[in-house]
C-alpha cells in the first residue's frame, strides 16, 4: 500500500514539473496600411496562427480601391493567420475622368461628367437642335443613345450637322403635287409626285431618273431636283406646217442622245457596217432595196425607191402612224426658216452640246446660225418655241464617235448623187449642213416629225 502511494505521488510530481516548463503559443504581427486616397478598417496587431481578421479598404472621395500590394483584389479581405508576420498595403487610384461635351447645334441631355471607377457604365444621349442631326461622336462611334464603359479617362464630343436640304421644283408646264421642300435627317425618305399640264408629258428628273411617283432617300448631301415637262412636238412656224418632235427617237428628254439606226432600219444593233446592213449582201455594191444604180445593186438590182417606205421608217415603226423621219426638204426648211444657236450646256445640263433651233422672230433671223463663240440675240430664250438637237455623234462599227462634237441626223431621202448614201443633217460648233449625206450603214440619230 505504501509503494502505491509513492508511485502516484511521483507521477503527479513529474506532471507538475512538465506543466511548469510548457512555452506560451507564438503570435504573428499583422500590419495593414493604405496608400494615398483611402484608409483601411481593421485591427493591426498580434494574432495566433489560425485566427482570422477582416480588413476593409475604404477609398476617399474621387478614388477607388485598386488592389492589395500582393495583387489580391478582394475587398473586404479576410486573412487567416499563418506562421509568419504579414504586412499589407491597400492601394488606391484616382477614379477615371469622363468628359462628354457637345459641339454647336446640339446638346447632351444629362450631365454625366465626373469621375468613375473602372468598369462603371454610363449612358449618354446627344440631342440635336432643330434642323440638325446627330452625326457622330468625336471617336467615330455613331450610337445614340450610347452606353460607355469606363476603362480609361475618356473625353468625347457629340458632333452635329445641318440636315440636308431637299428642293424639288418643276419646270414650265407642270407642277409638284405636294410641297416636300425642307430639311430632312439622313436616312429619311420622301415620296414626290409630279403632274404635267394638259398636252404635256413628264419627261424625267434633272438627275436622269424617270420614276413618277418617286421615293427619294435622303443622304448627307443637299438634293436639288427639277421635274421636266415637254410637249411631244413643237410648232416652229414653218411654212409646211411640219411639227418637230421635242426629243430624239428613243428618249423623252431633249438633251439625251436617243437610239441610233442605220438608214432604213427600224431596230438598233451592236455593230454598224456594210456586213450588218439589212439592205445589202455585205458590201456597198450589193444593195437589195433602195437602189437606183444597177452598178450598186445585187446582180444589177434596181427599184428606184428614193424615199423610205413606212415599214422602213424607224419613227413610224416605233411611234406609230403620223410620225416619220423628216425628208431632206423638211431638213432644208428647218435650216432656212429657223434661228440656230450653238450651246454647250443646254438647259444648264453638263456636256449637253448642240444647237437650239428657235422659231424665228423676224425675217432677218431666218437661216441665221450662231456658232460657238458668237453672241446670240438677247431676244431669244428657252421660254420661246424651240427644239434642241444634241451633238450625239454616230456609230461606225462598234465605235461611238464624235459625241458632243457633231450631230448627224437621218433624213428619209436617199442621196441622188451618192448611191451608197442617204441625206442627213450634219452640224458641229462651226457649221450646219441640213443637206449633207453619209453612208447608209452608219448608226445615226433620228428626230421624228409630224405633219399638221
């Protein structure tokens, strides 16, 4: 029994000795600081391993928390103490500046200027003044409204431009049904309808289009269009009573060239030569119609026809009964009884060169030709009765030559001195020959006539 007590006492004594020798648990220093632009909430000090502490980076006005110096961006940040001291710094940066402004003739609906943290987004709307439209932002973006994501300092300006001006007008002898003139935003569309006066027709627009009604899509440039109206024929006061067509065969606008025909043919074609001429066998000595000289007829053929038959008259074939190609006598009458004036921009149309043929106002004016460089009488204007003969050139083979320099117009009459040719009216800026002639295979213009 005494041995057992001593043994128990010994164990207790040893335990007491060891207990008195045990060391305190280690602690680790945690120190957290902040750069300029903010503070840190949380308690610096000593912590035992395994303990946790929370630190919150708090930015000052105009700043944002960027990151901790070890690259971590978590905020608030919970730190679990490891077996080492820890020093951290909360890093702050100045917020990014957004500056939105407007150029003249517009404004920004809401003032959003200021500093923003990266990743923030702001929506801004540009508002144009009356008769102006938002064109783009200074960085090229065209969204409006526009949502801007802040990833750097941004300065942009809303740019405005004046709306394009649409002007629609009518020449004499017609009207525009609805006044649509004004300024429109690009991309807008406007439909306009023109109405000719009695005995006139709508020929087309000044830009060459012929749609009526016409829908116009507004671009970024001003648009100025004129609707042209013409009467099919013009009375030039000729003794024969012949009425001359306003336009060349194949078009409805006086300054357009129209189609080209070989003499006696009623259809256009790709190439004009003896090989393609309808009334010969491939050469000028093999005529099969309209031949008065056996030397030029196929196998001595002659028929003594010297004026186009109706079936071979392009004007009759295309426009109908009553229309014909003028005879050489009618061309001669036009040349001797009218007042001719050369122009290079008829009706202010670019490159519309040719002769304006006026109804003569005085006997002394009949047969007068005002060539290039000469000054016409001030008593004549486009409001007077006239026709315009454009210098439409002609076709030889596949070549369209002397365009805007010469005009060569067929007559219905064969050349009695030139078996391979037919009479035509030839002109350039220094000469007019109403009774000229040319080879029948050429592709030339036709100006139809009617008789009262």
